[in-house]
C-alpha cells in the first residue's frame, strides 16, 4: 500500500480523539466512499445552514394533509394519478406518497353523514 500525506486547514482545532478517528477513516475506507460521504455531509451542512433542511417523512406527510377538507381529500383520491405526478415533481418518494394516500383515504372515510 502506498502512503500519501494530506495537510488540512480546518476552522477549528481537532482534539486527539478526532485526529485518531480521521486517520482510521482515511486508512480503512476507499477514497471514493470517503469523497461521496463528504459530499453528502457538505450538502446537508449547506442545507442546514441555509435553513432549508427538512428531515423526515412524517413532516412531509403532515404538511400535505394538515388542512385538507373531506371534499379536497375525495378530489385528490379521484385524481390520484395527477397527485402522484405532482408529488414526484416535488421529490417525494413512493413510500411517502403511499403514506399521504393512506391519510387521505382515512380522512375521506371520516366524513360526517348528511
């Protein structure tokens, strides 16, 4: 195995435990995995810093069904293919869309009888 030396300029001084962890990660993992992990961490950090990081599927589901009336729920279920296209355009995964549909069905079943 070839050895390379990398020097880093960091915003804060790492302690000895952090230096040890960095050395272990850099020695054990392939470079491509390290770079993809750092890219993910950087994107997440930038999103968090900008205030646009929305974590978790539950909050997305709640956002979509929060103030939906019974009539709106029924309309969305009748036009479900259109709704799927809209949700996919927003970047929702199929499991998230499925959870939204489950809540809409539940909401439409709870309508008051006239």
